[in-house]
């Protein structure tokens, strides 16, 4: 083969090899870019997913906190209303005329005595109509109901606004106006708290 042809062949092979190397290099570069892009996309997706989860959690926390604050406000308002209602109820009992108040006390005693031989304690500012004669009438009514009918009115008074405290030896049952109204109020407030808690649970479900 002539030298020129050999030279041309060497140049042609070199160019071909060069093109092959460049092609492989470009392909490798493309693969590296693609791989890196996939990794970048994966990292980006992970970051976005993480931020979305954090944003969702923060949103839930903000909503939950807002609901709790709203429930606190509702509860505060309801308690203020309940307090006002029971204060008014207490005032109404205190303002009952003597006849209606005697009926109220009679019902209170009949509902709370057990044997009919207990000692009754009344308030230190109790109305004069609630006296031994009143207790004697109560004893007659207890006897008609099959109970002993030997209630005694203690000479010792109690610091209560109205109602009675029933004593049997050392055991005493407090049926004063304050205690009765407080028990009813506590029951209403408990039910209100349960309602608000259940409502909040339903909203979070």
C-alpha cells in the first residue's frame, strides 16, 4: 500500500476513533446528567413532600388550636350564663312568699328523709314559719306514708341561706339551697364540657 494511502487510513481511523470516543463521552455525559436529574428530581420531590406534610400538620395544629380557643370562649360564655341563671334561681327561692316557701321546704324534707326520725338543722336566718309546729305537721305526713314521723328540729342553726341539713347521729345530709343548686350546676357544666369535647372530636375525625 502506498505511503499516502497508509497515512490517509491512519488519519481516517484516528478520526473515526475520535468520533467514537466523543460519542461515547457524550452518551456518558448524557447518562450522568439523566442520573443526576433523576436524583435531583427525587430530592426535590422528597423536599416538597416533606414541606407539604409539615404544612398540613401546621394547618391541622392551627385549626385544632382555633377550635380549642373557640370552645374555651363558648364554655366561658356558657358558664357565665349558667352562673347568672342559678343566681337568679337562688334569688327567686329567697323571694318566695311564706306559703310557697313552706311548700318548697315540705317537698325538700319529704324527698330527703329516710326513716322519719332524723334531726333537722335549718339556717341561722331561716324564716320563723319553719318552726316546731311546721315540723309537727311534717311528722303527721310522714306517718301517713308509713314512716316514723318523729323528726326533731335542732336548736343549733347552720350558716345556710335556705333548705335543710338532715342529721342521723354523726351522719348529715346537706339539702341546703346552695348545695342543691351547686350539684345541678355541676351536672349541667359536666354535660356541656362533654358536648364540646365530643363536638371537637367529631370535627377532627
